[in-house]
C-alpha cells in the first residue's frame, strides 16, 4: 500500500494505522468514489488560453472556509482554474438584489459556479430563497447527486452506488402560495409536461453515458393523480425510446422504506422536486451524512456545483471540525464538467485515500480529526502523486 511512502511523522500525529483493505478493493471503491459528472458538451464561455474562469459563491456558514481550502488544493495541483469571487449570502439581502443579479451575471458569463449554501429564513414569508432564485433564473432544471458508500465510513449498508436525479424548478417549489382567508393557506404545485420530458430524457441519457441499467421513477400518483400522474406517464412514455434501460416506478413512501431497508436495489432514482429533496437527504444519511456527498444543479447552458444536502454548517464556523469532503467533491465534479478529468481524478483519489488509508475522519463520521488534518492529508497525497509524475 502507498501508506508506507507517506510521512511517518504526519502519520503518527494523526494516530494512523496501515489500511486493512486489499488493493483491488480500494481500487474498485476508489473508482466508485470518483465524480459521476459528464463533461460539458459545449465550450465553456469562461475558458481563455487553456484556463477556466469560474464563479465562486462562498455563501453562509462554513462556505468561506471551505472555499479557501479548495483554492489552496487547486493551487497545489496546478489546476488551470481562476475564481471570480462574489459575496452572495443571506446577511446582505436587506441591501437589495444587486448581489444576486451580479452572481447571476457572473455565472452567465463563465458558465460554471462553485457555491456554498445560502441560508433560507423559513420564519420570514417575505424572504425569497436565493438558492431557488439562482436555480430558476439560470434554468438549472436538474439536480444530480451521487451517493456511494466509503469502505471505512460507518454505515448500516455496504455497496450503495446510487445516482439521484431530481427535477429542480417546479412542483411545490414553484413558490405560489397565498392566504385565502385568515387561517387558510393555498400552496400550488405546478408541473409541466415540457419540464418532465426534459428531466426524463436527461436521466435516460445519463444512464446510457454512464453504463447504468435501471431507472426508478418515484411518485405519489395514487393520490396526486393529475400532477404525479403526468410525471409517471411522461417517464413511461420516454422510457420506450430507451429500450436498453430498464424502467420501473415506486410510490414515494414505499421508496423511502425500501431505500433504508435495501438501498442496493436502486441504480438511478428519478424524482419530482420535493420528493427528490427528501429522498436525496435520506440517501446522504445512509452513506455517512451531509459532509460526504456533493451535488450539481445543471441546465442547458449553466451548471452550479455545491454540497449535496445544502447545509450551511453555521454551528461549525471557526471550530476546525467541519468535514470538507462534500465541498471538495463538489469542486472535483466541477473539474470533471470542465473536462479537467485528470485533475479531478487526482484530487478525488487523494480524498478517498485520506478517508480509507489514513482513516482521517472528522467527528461527523465518528472520528476525532480536524478539518485541517484532512486538508493536510489530501495535500500530502497530491504532492506525492505529483512527485511520482515528474
């Protein structure tokens, strides 16, 4: 194992033991851990002279700390990416919408963004979610998460390797609510055939490109016969155009139970907006929690990369205990999308080896290490790999 080549002093400082995983197991799991994002079909507008300019939105909570870690790792790995940094968070919303519009303009100019979560104030009805506004105004129609188990991270299950694809702009997130009379609120769930067809084709095309065999459509058509009935019908119609991909369906409450009981049965889960939010969070919990999984919001023209569960981690600010894995993996996904696969895989493998060979685990996944311990280990593996390539 590569552990023998690592700094013994650093290993002792982290109380490390040699990995017990066989090389072939680590290699297989390492490949599962790598980014499942497809490189963009179009040329990125922010690419000049072999370098990419991307929008950086650190957001609230631990986002600014995580963004600094990403920048440091990119610099070490000589990643040809420059960040256009903008301040978009929940604290400056009282100053108007200028910062939001600046962020949207920057993403339109660059085509890509790396984003920390912006807190949504649920106790203020007048507060518009800036996360939702970005998705709507940039027409980011799909949210994609890759949930896979990591061998050394405690979990009730092994062998999980699920792609979550969620419609990202419609349904209960349409934002159409009003008070009819005092004490009576009407919330509208708006879905359209056009958007359902788009997300269905996106899911089946994704399955073909990535060698996935089955798509499970999650719905509640037994109760919401028109809205979810349309979703189910359109998915079934689109599936006939992809006979090589198996397609089945499952009611959302049963899907929740099946996901907890036997998650290995799922390959790709295709879901409307609200169900996708809930089911994706369950899946993240199954593989170790919010600190491990990244996500992407993607449309025809733009992509915004972020953590999978959209948690700000405000209680962890400045404590050096936040798990940086999900944010680092979001940056890896971004590199894969930009066509920088070699850099993406090199950073991803360094993260994986840190978790599995060195067993550097932050408190959220049962360890005692600090954020800085994990970042130091990732950098150490990267330097080792770069030295070997010289």
